[in-house]
C-alpha cells in the first residue's frame, strides 16, 4: 500500500447583497477545487492524475457537482460521486485516503459548496436564478441509511436540529446539576470564546464582536429558537462557502515535485455509521460512539487527545462541542476551534468539515510537526468522525475504519413507547414558541415523546426547570 498525503486545500466564498450577484454553487465549487490544486504548487499536471472526485450534496448543489469539477480541471475520466446529507463528511475524506492507499486512485478531490446566501437574497426579492443545464447522467449517488429521527419525534414536531440539540443540552444541564442560569452562562461563555476566535479569522462570515451577555439573552436580533438556544447559539448556514481538498500519494507528490512543506499526512480517519435517534438513547447527554472513536485515535497516536496542538470540534450548537469535549477527554476551558466555528466562521450545510480541514492544513503548515484534530458530526449527534493530521510523516499506516460495531456495543438503548399512556418523569425538554416538547421516562420503564401547547407553561419552563417533573402522558400530549 502507498502512503496517502494531503497536498492541496482551498476555500472560496462570496457575500452577495443583491439578487443575482455572485456565482452559482457549481461555479463556487469549481473555484475552490482549482484553488486546492494550485495550492499544491505542482502546476496543472497534477489534475491529470485525478481519478476520483467526491462531493457533498447540500442545499444548493445539483446532483452532478463532481462531474462539473472533473470537467473543469481537465480530468473528464475521473469517477464522479455525490454523497447526500446524512453521510458524515469524514466518510468522504476517509474514502479518499483509502482509495489512494489501496492504489485505486492516484489522486482524489474532496469538495463541497453552498450558496444559501445567494439563494436567499434572490428568493426574498422574487428573483429566479439561472441554473446550469444538468448533465444527461447524474453523479453516482451515495445515500444514507438508518433512522435519524424517530416517528414520535416527527409527530410532535421536534425534527429541527435546534430543537434536538436543545433537548440534548438541557439533559446535559441536569447531568451537571446546574441551575438554568448556570447552564445559560456556560453556553454563552463558550460561544463568546468561539466569537473571539472568529474576530481574528479573515475568512469568517460573522466576525463582529459578540460578548457572552449578548449571546445569552433573547432579543429582536437574537430571537429564541428552542430554549435555551437563541439565533446566535446556532450554526449560520445562510452563507456562500466552498472548500476542496486534494489527496494523493507520496509517490505522486514526488513525481510532480510537490514541496515537502505542502504535505500534510493523515494519521487517523475513523467514524461510526451507527444511526440511533435521540429518544432511543438511554443517556441523553452522552455520545458513546464519539468516545469509542476517541479511544481508538488515542491508542493509535500513543497519547491523549488533550495533548493535540490544534483542535476544531464540529460546532453546530453548544451541546455538540460540550458533549464532544466530555467524550474525548478534552478540557471544557481548552481551545475548541481555530476558525470561530459554525456560528461565526459560517456553517455551510454539508461542507463545514472541509472548511475546517482546509483551515487546519494552513495552521499545521505554519507549525511543522504539530498535530491537528478535526471532528465531524452527521445528523443529531448521530454519526461521529475524527481526523488527525500532521506535516510530520507517520511511522505507522493511517488508521481508517467504521467502528460501528464497537459504537453499537457501547451505546445503551432506551425502549420507546410508540403509543404511550401513563405517568412518568421529564428527562429533558425544550420550548419552541408556545410549545413544550419533552422526552419522558415512563414508570413502565419505556420512554415517550410528548408535547404541551400552553403559552403560560411555555414561558414558565424558560424560568423554572421542568426536568424531574412528574407528568401524565397520553399519546403525543402530556399534562403537568
């Protein structure tokens, strides 16, 4: 097997303010890929070795983005593959590494793009944007498998990511034995620390200073979305951002004279494809699958992840960061981002891991021999991924794999009552508008998902903690 190495990384972005301004998603994607190939410093010849192009399909992307990339860079025979939402972005990176390692591809391009801001500006103005004609045949399409959201969650309307992560974060509060104010202080403080990093990131989409007190409190410019989360606790996906990575072998890098200081080696690329909806997880504030990946990564590099020099944790919501820190043995006060995260650097819907990896590549090139950790999340703390990178050539082959069996064995499951009737205790809850959505541990030993539509109770639930409260459940409704 050959030694895979990342030799090129680039991002592209725009901030259109008027309808029709800027380029489409496909063009932004190609811009990032062309930039990544140029970043390798090997001239245009490297593109001729691209045998595989893998892209993520997001909110703006057509189903032939990979073909457009292959055509644009002069590699029309490259295999084009598109991965739908629900497949971890780490999967694409790991499969690119593995294809090179096995000799199945000389060079692989990994890329993703979103133009949600351009789309939104046009939609609000009633303008229809021109889109390129699709190819006669779409890319090969890889679709996710497994349950992301359970039927009862759908029936109570708790399907938005902000609601699910709020449920997780409130369960975390109970586990930490915090008051509502202590919890709100914690998530505001960590997000203010992310904002501080974004202020020093010239490519951040939302770098304006935002202190913890502003993030913490609902306001006209920071409305509550799902208690305790406001707008500026949430990933901001109305951005136009693309990113691309170029992965090849050390032999190809040498053939094209790619300077050693451009080379960044993968040490670890592990993930878990276990797909388990939130309400079926016995420990609502835990993510055993991420802990499994963390232990595997630590064994491979021979030291704790807390000693890694640079860290970029997937940061769609504060719960994602805090739970990952706990499962990976990282200090809560330790650095968790080099970009500013998905709220302040920008959270393109199915592309941020590539953005984060490109930023990590630049950081590691500037600090030769250092190691960087980039994590991935797919779904609702559903499918984790971990990558470790360094400019120092590894002594052992890269660790790759789907640790689904280990993750499944480590994850206790709560049986879900699909048609509950009975009493129980609120395990966690959130408030969205005038509705309280709760996960209830029933006296029967089963779990239920139910809602209460009452403006007075909803307001009170943002001031007085409902976790541990006894309730009666009938179907999808509960009563205090």
